[in-house]
C-alpha cells in the first residue's frame, strides 16, 4: 500500500516539474458567411455538418492538440451584432491571440469593402492590446471551378485586394492563402504551415522523415495527425508532392469510414494499412504507432515496392515518439 502511495507522489511531482506547454490561441475572424466554421469542420472531415451549417453564435471555442501542444481555437461568429460586441470588448475576444486567420469570401464582391473595413477594425484591436500576431488572410471560396473558368479575373482581384489590405494598415506580418473547402488540400496545407511555424521541433521532424524515406526507398512520405494537419513530409519532386498532397485527405476520409465498419469477428487486420496502386507505384497508408498519445497519427507514402520492413517502420515510429513527446 505504502509503496503505491509513494509512487503516486513521485508521479505527481514529476508532472509538476514538466508543466504542459502553454496554450496557443488561434483566432478565426471575418464577416458572417465568409466560411470560417466550414474551414474548421473541413479539417475535422465533418463534411455532413458543413451542409447543415448555421451562422455561428458568438465566440465558439474548441481545444485541440497539435504535436502535444494545446491549441485554443476561437471561431468568432461574424454577424454584425457580434462584431460590434467584440470590438466593444477587445480584451475578452482578441487578447492573447498568437495567430489570427482573417477569412474573406472572394466570391462575394459586393461585401469586399465591408470585409476590408472589419479587417482594419481587427488590426486596430491588436494595436490597442499591444500584440502583433501574424495575420493570415484567407481568400476563401477560391473554388477549383473558379480557378479553371475565371482565373484571370480572380487573379487580378487577388492582386488588387492584397494591395488594398497592405495600404489600409501599417502592419508587418500579413500573409495570404487561397483556400476552398472544395480543394481540401488548400486548407490542409495552409493550416499545417501556419501551425508548424509555432513548433520549434518542426525541422527535426522533417529531417527524421527525410532519413526514413531514403532508408525505405520511398519517393514521398507525409505524416498527418487526426485533424488532417501535416506534421512533416518529404517529397522527391514536385510530381510526388502533387500526388501525395492531393490524395492525403481522401485516405483519411476512407480510413474514417472503415472505423465505423463492423469487422468480421476473429479477423485480424494489419493496423489499418491500405495500399492503392496507381501510376506504377504504391500509395501506402498506415497508422503510426506513437506511444502514449490520445489521437492517432498516420503516414502516407509513395513507393515502387509495396513492402516495408517492419523494423524500419517501428524504429521510425520510435524516433518520432522520442521527438514529439520527450
Ligand atoms: N463555394 C464555396 N462555399 C463555401 C466555402 N466554404 C464555405 N462555404 C459556404 O459558405 C456558407 C457560410 O459558411 P460558414 O462556414 O457558416 O461561414 P462563417 O464564416 O462561419 O459564418 P458566421 O458563423 O456567420 O460568421 C455555407 O453555406 C458554406 O457551405 C467554399 O470554399 N466555397
Ligand atoms: Mg461560423
């Protein structure tokens, strides 16, 4: 009994010595119907919810983990009455923002002046609070059909908007992304890049993945978490990059659908491995066995030979565990 008690104390004091990483606040803001909640749901692959979306009421918060760090995601409903209340109480809504994502519906041209004006208001709040988080402007609803059919028109709108935004505020760190929920990769790569910037170990992860790819003779490797966020990758060339980034969200979705499927009792399956053969190569999708984590990580790789040596794979998973959680 006594032994157990001591163990518990040691456990507690160990916990105390290593406090969890502080929370990072990431703020989604912009006008109503810009697509903020849809972007968040698309990353969670909650597609059925997107179709039924109602305007967000006030500030909705969600906490999720990215590489062991807690991220507090604030989705600020953009209807005018809410916007007024946020601006009246900036300390409550804007303070502590580490990353701001400002979403603009690029298809709704009549509302662009209103979107620019609220952008200025948001920047003004940061200034008042004496914080200077990077602002990522998403030119959203930049749908694939639009890119195909009205490329020139939207390119010039984009250039014009960037120029106007730049001139409207005196603010250093503003970056731009074109996004659409119909091009999931646009959202995944934007959000992954943004969040990886917060993470000092990103480079080490990248190196580890490079080495693993070489060892197992793979043309490309992507490691993804359960929020569809890419935590590291290696691509041999641009073509591999395009092939892997376009297919990543579909492997995740397919994997989701299998999780709800009843498996025949007694049949053992190999850790959810999926192999798709195309273009004379193999896309291999597999769960990564990272110890002691609540949410799963996955790996998608492109290889000529579909076999992977189990030891290489396990040793990669072990190194990743060391980097991520030690
Ligand atoms: N065409 C297109 N429509 C989109 C896209 N993203 C979202 N939408 C649609 O835009 C509408 C508004 O999306 P929401 O995500 O509710 O917008 P919001 O910014 O959260 O709005 P508030 O909660 O009121 O602030 C929905 O009907 C979505 O289906 C996109 O990339 N392309
Ligand atoms: Mg919303």
